[in-house]
């Protein structure tokens, strides 16, 4: 009996191994066939790169006024004069960085051809270990002008001295671009801005101007008065694109991106309508069009249809929202949860005698009261009303909520907050926040 059992087990294992090998071979053959068919099939895309966020177009549409305004402010640097500091505000995807890079590229070409002493330094303050402390950002500026310094062991004061000396030795007008400058201020404080603006009095043969780019319209509200005075910046606010403007941009890029005859007529209008209604973000509109094209290719479709746009929008919107909420600090998640819970109301249907949930705008006061209660239950330190208001503004920048300020006359102003989540995601987002917050 024992031998038969062993023999039977060996027979079973041999058959199982043979089946696994056969299945693996079949799977390998299937993949080989798939890749062969994919390579030999006619591609939908002609040049996918033009739909990606790092593409710099030769012509920037619907931003002519902003381009001229930036150019007028910065033009004195081509006469070896120091231009005003600029702060450029606007939501993501409104063309802020694109316009600055475009103007500076033109200026740099002129400076090279006419031997004008101009230098441009550009830093993305959202990059970790590059611009998250005052020390690191000075290191990065020094690095970009060709001076390597040790990452530790040098005092901040000595770093500044080295920076003054290196810039002055260049005998140039330096334009320092700090993209996502709100991230720098939140992490490193506003002292760095004060110190950077105080460089000029220390320079004898050079000069420096700061160009700040930010999504946060309220970033300067928390800046110290002496820093504001020292900056004395000019401000430009970029408005979101509307549906017609986004449609023009998509048409221009789609012509370069896709093979002729691939797009159905209603694809561009639908894509631009999604973008204008939900965020006015040209960058995300282009990403939506690209992703829809990829979905069409995966299905083996020879045309990009309106259903591909619908499917791409559902997937990208859900992924963006879930990823954004998951990556938030606990305090942000608490405020977000408080906004959703205070916005959700129940009412009784007199006919069916059943309760139904509906959404209505909430207020900062209601959110703050609910936040305080939940934070105390969790044993989390509570933030001030001012800081909660700042977080609400940041959630609005992320596109999770929207709000409007309503005047109450002599009683001041009230902020009415509306959730900007698709209804299909309410329960998923609440469950996610509950899990992350251990509620």
C-alpha cells in the first residue's frame, strides 16, 4: 500500500510538471504571437511625444497676453539692467512654466547671439533632496553655476558667502526661476526668500532677480512683512483654459500625434469638454487624449472613438483622485474627511419612507468643528482654524474640492466648500480615508 501511494504521488507530480511546462510553452507562444501582431499592426500614433507633459511646442496658443507681460518685465535684463522679481500664480496646467520657459529660451538665444551677460538658473522646488531645505537649494544654485560643494560640513552662512562670490565673479544678470515655490516655502520657511532678495546689495558686478511659479494663490498670505517688502514682486495670475481654447490646443497636437484618419470627429470636442468642465487643465487634457489612444491600440482598434475618451477619463480620474488622497499627510486626510462628512446630508422620502443621501456645500466652521472632534478621538494634535483654512485652499488646488467666498456684510465673509469628486467615488474615498485614519 505504501509503495503504491509513493508511486501514485510520483506519477501525479510528473503529470503536473508536464502540464505546467506545456502551459508555459503555450503562454510563451501566445506572448510571442501577441508581440508579433503588435509590431506588424498599423500604429495609431505618429508622434506620441507631442502629447506628453515635457513637450515644448514651437507656438503657445491662447497665452499671448501672458507671454507679452512676462517679456516686458524681464526685457531690461537684455540691457544689463535688473528686472523686477515676478510671482506667477495659476492652477496646474494653465501654462505657467511653459510660458516662462518659452520667454527665457528666446531671451537666452538673443543673449548668446549678442553676447549679452545673462544667465538663467531653473529649479523645481518639488524635487526631493534638491529644494526641501534652505541649505540644499543654495547647493543646487551653486551646482548649476558650476561650483560643486560638499553636501554636509559647511555652514549655511559660508554657503551664502560662496554664492555671493560665485555670482559676482560671473559679471552677469542672473534670473533665478523657482518652480513650485510654495513647496519650498512650506518646507524651508520664508527666510530663504529674504536672504535671496538681499543678495543684490552684496554684489558689485552682477545682479539677481527671482521668478517664482506657484499653484497656491494664497502662498504670500503667510509670508513675513519684511520678506514681502524685500521681494517687492510683480504678480501675474494665469486663468484656466476654457473649452474652446483646450479644443484648439488638442487639435494642434492631435494633428502631429496621430496618423491621418484615426480620430473620429467627436473625440476632440468630448476631450476638451471633460477638461474644461472638471479642471481647465490643458496638460491633463493632452494626457487624456494620449491615454485614450493607448486604450484604442490595446483593443486593436484602428480608430480612436468617443468611448475610448469616456473609458480613459473614468480610469485616469479615479487613479488621480485615489493616488492624491493616499499620498496626503494625515492632517490633510482628516480635513478632507471632515469636508465630505459635513457635506453629506440625509433626507426622508415621504413616499418610500426611506432615507437618501445628498450633497450640499459645507462651511469652514462646520469642517473645523467636525475635524476637531475626530482629531481628539484619534489623539491627533489639532491645528488652528487658520491652518485648516490653508489646507482647504491646498485641497482646492489639488482639484478635490472647490469653494467660493460669500460676503456677509459686517459679519465678514464665509467660505462655502463643494466636493469635486465623481459621485461613483464617494464610498470608495470614505472607505479609503477611514482605513488610513484608523476610524
